[in-house]
C-alpha cells in the first residue's frame, strides 16, 4: 500500500469536509487528487469523469428515483396520520402507549417512505404534541422518535440496500430486502422494550381499550398504505418483477392512493413533488457516481486489500475482526451520513469479511444496521437534528434519554453480527438463497 496515496485520498477528503465542501464534490476531488499522483491532469480528469458516468449506467439504480418519488408522494398524501392511528390501536394497551405508537408508526411509515428523516419529521410532527398533552417528557418523546425512525431503512423496500447492491457488483437486491425484515423488526421491538420499561417507571398512561369496531376501522384505513409493501415484496419474492420494476409499480400505486383514493394531493401539486424528487435523486446519484470514482482510486492504490491484509495480520479471529469493523463504522457514523459512509467503506471492509467467509447479504444488513445508529448520534446525525426540530427540544436535552436506546441498539447490532441466521434465514427460505 502506498502511504502517499492513502494520505492524499483521505487527507484531501477530510480537509474538504472541514472546509464545508459538499460531500459529493469532496469525494470526487479526493479521487482526482489521488489519480494525479500517478498520471497527468488530463488523464486523471478523464478517468474520474468516466467512472462517474459508467458508475451511474445501471438498470438497478433506476429504482432509487422511483422509490424517492413514491416516498414523497406518500409523505404528502396523508399516509402518516392513517398509520399513526393504526399504531395507536396496536400499542395502546402497553405502558407508555404513545411511545410504542411512535415506534410502530416509524416502522410502518419508514418502510413505506424509505427515509428515516422523512419518518422522523412526519411521525414526530404528529406524535410530539399528543405526547406532550399526555404528560410525556418532550426529551423522552424525541429520543423515542429519533431512535426508531431508522427502522424503516432495514424493513424493505430500502434504497440503502439498492446502493449496497451496486457497490458490491450485484449482490441480490431481493435477498437484501428479505434479509432486512427480521433485524428491522427486532430493532423496533427492542426499542419498544426500553421505552416500555422507562414509561412504566415514570407512570406514563395506557390508552383506553379500543372497541372492535374502532380496531377494524383503523386497520382498514391503514390497509391500503401497507398494501404497498405487500405488492412490492410479494412481486419481488414471487418473481413477478425485479426491484427496479417494483419501484415503478410503487409510484403508480402511491399516485392512485394520493390522487384518486384519498385525494390528499392535486394534479397541480404533482409537478412540485416530481421536481423535489428529482433534486433529491440528483444529489444521491452524484454522490454515488463520485464514490465510484473514489472506489476506483482506492483500488488503483490497492488500499482495500492492503487494509484487509493489515486487519488479518492484527488478528485471525473472526469475532475480533468483526468487532473492530463495527467499532470503526460506529465511529464513522458519528460524523458521516449513511449513504457516503456506505459508498466509501463498503469497498474497504468487504474484502476483509469475504476473507472471513462472511456472506455479502449478511454484511450488508450488518453495515446498514450499524450506520442506522450513526444517523441518530451527534455531531452530524441527520435524524437527530430533524427529530429535535419537530420535537422542539435542544440536542443537549435529548442525548441522555437516548443513551439506553443506544445501548440496546449496539447490543442488538452484535447479535445481528454474530448470528447470521437472523439475516439469512428468510432469503434461504423464501428465495432459495445460498
């Protein structure tokens, strides 16, 4: 490994980040600076541009703009409120009923919208006033919302798994989607357990028992939004369509719900939603393209395999190496958002876990789970900032209530890491994945 190449790549990236350069440009310029060590300026620019263009030339990537558009339509289409009402019925008889409702609603809405930030804003915006009215500590309510909003990134459909599939040169998107179910549901249940213990100690109220008629009404209202998951995942698992085709089906389905069935948005609002989705997509795809160039620069300097050799020289015990990787990713997640962290560090750590015999689907779930924790932590946790904003509390007030949630999430992360069956059981059962 060329030390000069490593210093140039990561040093340039770190300096540009400190200077406030947008992360996509920081990644691309760091790759360009690394290539300049080995070739002329013209050649370096050509290779970076070529990698950005070729990296985006993927049928699989079409799923990202479609899922983003479907999520934005859902966000505007009154879906969150219907899911929250259904979540109240499901968690109403547990201690701290509204806290459980918050977690369940985030699990459902996050899986549909595919965005932790959107889930934190939509669900938290509705739940925060209700919880305050019932006497909940606003810091505790915000902590529950922040900790649970990333659950939807594990429960499919998930754009994160699509990005991971692209980076790893074709890991099955369908297998990744199905593999996320058990860890995602366990994540939500573990957060509900912690919230329930705290709520019982503080004496937070239990909701009145709902009548069967009310349960049926709320379930019926939530059935159509939740039907998106059934259609998308049923079609993928049943081999009716690919993940990319499923994303287009999701757009058609959400348009039907928001425009025709619920009539929560109008045709005049649609161009604005499409434009917003296009802007978000362009940001994500530019980041992906530049990250492909950085991956090429790392491969050119032999960085991933050198790091793999260094870690394997440090210890040959898989338990120790996976612990080191998890600690490194937890540290990365505190100062880097999920998508760039996934794009940069997957090519570095994948050779290591491959040498350990770890399945790439299992590693994808582990890495996604790990980085989900990162978006809830300071100093740059996007979900933390949004959650505090909608909850109208300061970040400093939320950190202490978040600590028990962090603890249980880290413990569950280790379980997901060291028990591969949690991730691989369903893909093997439903898809025949080997």
